[in-house]
C-alpha cells in the first residue's frame, strides 16, 4: 500500500495558506528556515531546531513537486481538502488496527493480572498538559496547544505541535515546548534562560530597548549573574541609556571584581557620558588587570592625552608600543611627543606607524607633517607623495606646496 501524502499537514507545517504555487512554497520555506535555524536555538535545543528544520524542508520539497505537477502550477484549496480527507481516512484505518491490537494487548494484560497479579507493580499513566511556552521564542508567551502531529515513520518520526499564542498560531517542534504548571512558580534559572533567549532575539534584530527590558527581568531573577549583567550593560549602552548602563556596569564590576572586561565597558560608557576622570580611572584599572593587553594601555594614553597629561600619556603609549601597538596608538604617541616638544620621537613613532600599516594614508600624512618640522625636506616630500597616492586630503596638498617652496634647488648633471 503506497503512502498517502497529507497535504493539509504539510501546509500547516509551513504555515502556508492554499491555494499556493512553487514561489509561495519557497517563500514560506525561507521564512520558517530563518525562524527555526539551529543558530537561534537556546542552549540544549539545537537538535530540536535541526530536526524541525529538516521536516520543514522535506515538506517544502513535496509541496513544490505537487505544485509543479499541478495544472497551472498551483495547488487549489479543494485539492488540499480532498488530500486531507484521504489522509484522515488512512489514519483512521491505521488507528482502527492499532485499537484492535491494543484491545488484544489489554485482554492479555487482564489475563496476566488475573493469573499473575504481582507480575508488575508499576501502573501505566499519562499526564496531558494544555498550556505551554516555546523555549526557542519565549517572547511569544504562554500558548494553548491545539494539536500534536507526527510526520514520517520508523526512526524518522518528527513530532510537532500547533500552538495558539496571543499574536498568532505557530508551528513548533514538540521538543521545544515547555508545558506550564500554574500551580508552582518557575525556578529562577529557567526564568533567566527564558528571558536571555528572548533578549538574544531582540539583539539580533538590533532592538536594544526591548532587549534591555527583557534582560531586566532576567536580572531580577538572578541579580549577580555576570552573563546577564554583561548583556544588559551592552543593551543599555547601545540603546543610548547611559545612566542605566553605568548602574549595570557597576553591578557587573561588583559581580566580577577581578576581570578587566567590565572596567573596559565602564571606561567607554563614562567617556560617552563626558566623565573623563571616571573613564580614565576605569581604563587604568582595566590595563592593570590585563597588563599584556596593548589596547588597554593605548586607551589609557589616549585619555591621559585628553586630560593634558603628556608625560603620563607618553608612558602608557610607550608601554603599548612595547607590547605591539596599533597604528592608532603609534599616531597618538607621535602626537604626545610632538606636544611635549620631542620632534625626533614624534617622527620615529609616525614612521613606525607606516611600517605597521604601509597602506594607511593617515600614517603617511602624519609622518609628512612631522618631517616638515625638521630640515628633512626631501623625506617630507616623499612622505607626501606616498600619502597622496593612498588618498590623503587637501591639507596635504598645501603642505606639499609649502615644502616645494623651501626645498633646495639642484642643478642637473
């Protein structure tokens, strides 16, 4: 007996409304694949997402084949209804056979109970839940389970459910459901994981205000969870709520006092708030807690330079250069030496920046300006040529004209 394709179940699985054609099936496949991608699954539920996505792809393949073989390239609602009736009759026949088998097993069990009453002390039981939430998308809230369906046979049976949430009806893998028992409160760890998953979805859509709101609920459940505090700090910062971000980062520092990461966040948040002193203090603590990080010392030097502490800036930037500074750090070091009056050190730092990144127009431009303060006019002109070849601005053209006016003239051989 050939298998009967239940088009109604395949349409429900793809959340597709008949009539449909191949293009609409492909659109529904992309929508569901984006929603149930394994990368968006909460921790421990990647397998459920993967199996559900596989069932969606198989259903889409069957519907595309039906659409291609149909008259006009479209499957009508009547065809879906007729196929559904045939599938239901096939399932009813299979259910009847299963029922008869269950009756025979029940009769055998009664015979065993009568003749061997102590053969098994564990009675069969089942508990049916009606309300559930989706662990993959907890922001949908608690929904009502309309039905549990099975796709495939043998070892490839896929179980999925149609759940009626407040916003709409969703098709979800049964393994991603968490049935709700309103008689007992949820543990704090489950609430944190649920709100964290919802916040990650909001962060993926760059909706930082919604992410911060959901992470606030997670923080209320576990106030000293460092992962929650890190994400809520980032969400408040990106949402532009700097005062709330400052409070969150201070909570994060108290939760992890020895880590440099919260101090780095605090430094950037305080700098965005205009509190340069607090930003400098946090940057110094981060650099001391991670002394091998060159970027930390570069930030300390940059903030000290903004506070007109030239000697302190030079000390921090020289330490960053010893650890392997970037082009930006070397250019800041050149500026600090220039403000301190040490033109030779400024030229050396700018020249090293051109070695680190030979294609940087800014590095060559700064080297040209530094050499222009010396008597090395030819070298300054060469630096101008390199900078202009890499797309330097108009200010370099004025410097080049000034250097040409003072350059010594040479007689040809």
